[in-house]
C-alpha cells in the first residue's frame, strides 16, 4: 500500500465519520420533533377529557338539583 493510498483511505474514512456525525445529529433533531408532536397530541387528548369531565360535573350537578326539587 502506497502512502497516497493510505491517505486516500484516511480521507474517505474521515468523510464517512463526518457523514455519520451529521446523520446522528439529524436523528436527534427528528427524535426531538417527534417528542414535541407527541406531547402536543397528548395535550389535545387531555383537553378533550377535561371538557368531557366538566360537562359530566355540570350534568351531575343538574341531576342532583332536579332530584332534590322532585324529592321535596
């Protein structure tokens, strides 16, 4: 193996390492984005559940009030 062959291989290896580092960095960005999207999605579900719970509390209060008025 000549000196230039070795240098060429070292150069290619360095380029591959840089490409891998860029891919790993992009993967981390993608993971972070997916995590934020999942959190946003959970927030939407929480709002739906909270709305349904509040509606149930209103309904229950109304039901108790009606029951009390009919009981009297």
